[in-house]
C-alpha cells in the first residue's frame, strides 16, 4: 500500500497527495 506512505507524511500536506489517492483508488478498482 504505497498510498499510505505519502499520507503518513504530514510535513507535505499537499493536495497532490489527495489527488494521487483518488486517481490510484479507481485505478486499482478498475
């Protein structure tokens, strides 16, 4: 679960992490 890695970094807190999550979530489901 590489998605948990970026989320564990509160130092960045960039919206890019959220976008990557949303893009990765549907990509894995499909």
